[in-house]
């Protein structure tokens, strides 16, 4: 019987959803669900130490991660995965310099990326929540999540671009990391 993929859950009082999103994206995209499960806490510690060097302990625990600190976490994870598993964590921020991308364009790129094997998207959700999460699938009615707070999905109709007042959740285009795990060469 194969292992079941389940997201790691963050504590109720910590703002570490960004760090958990990196761990959960790797857990979701790993070639074998059980491959990474035993070492997730080791990688979590490696990333936390690297972020503490960049932000200080108060910055990490008090304020959560910015896009820049999430990049540090992804680079640390990539190095660790290559050394320990022979895997390459590729990350791409396709809209980093495009804050005004339309929702249809953004969702189209997201869906195209998620059709590829071993992919996920780490993105910020704003609006009624301020949270980093992992998107694993996009349908006409749902955005499926692999999330550290236990959210399984959000309705596509409740999502809009940053600044939209008529939606529950906003997806800032500049805060999306397209992730893919591949064999290192």
C-alpha cells in the first residue's frame, strides 16, 4: 500500500505558512509520497536556520515570509533536495514584474503549469486572509489546495486579482512561485 500525501499543518499561533508552503509543495510534488515524509522536519529546520540568518528570529516568527524570504527558502530547499535526494526544485516567478496581470491570464498560466508532472504553485492569498498556500489543481469551479491551515479548496468564483473588492480572496500575481521537482542532472 502506498503512502498517502497529506499536507503538514502549522500551529494556530505561528505565521510560518510561507515555510510550510515550501515543505508542502515538495511533499506534494515528490515522485513518491513517502520519499520525503521522514525528512520533512530536517528540511524545515534547515530552512528556518537559513531564514533566521536573513531575518533574525523575531522577523521569522513575528512577521512571516515575504516574497524575497520565500526565495531564500526555495533556494535552501533546492540545495538540500539535490544533496539528499538527487532532486532539483525549480521555481519560477512568472509575474514578478507584472502586478496588473488579468485574472484570466493568471489562471490560464497557472492551469498550464499544473498540467505538467510534479508541479504546484506557491501563492499568497490575500483579502479575507493573509496566507501562503500551495495550489495543486485548477478547475472551472475550484482552486484545489494542499494547505497548512487545512483548507482543501476555494471556489474559483471567490478569487480575484489584487485590489478586487468583489471577491473573498485575492491572488497577487507578483506573489506566485511556479514549482516543479525533477531529477537532478
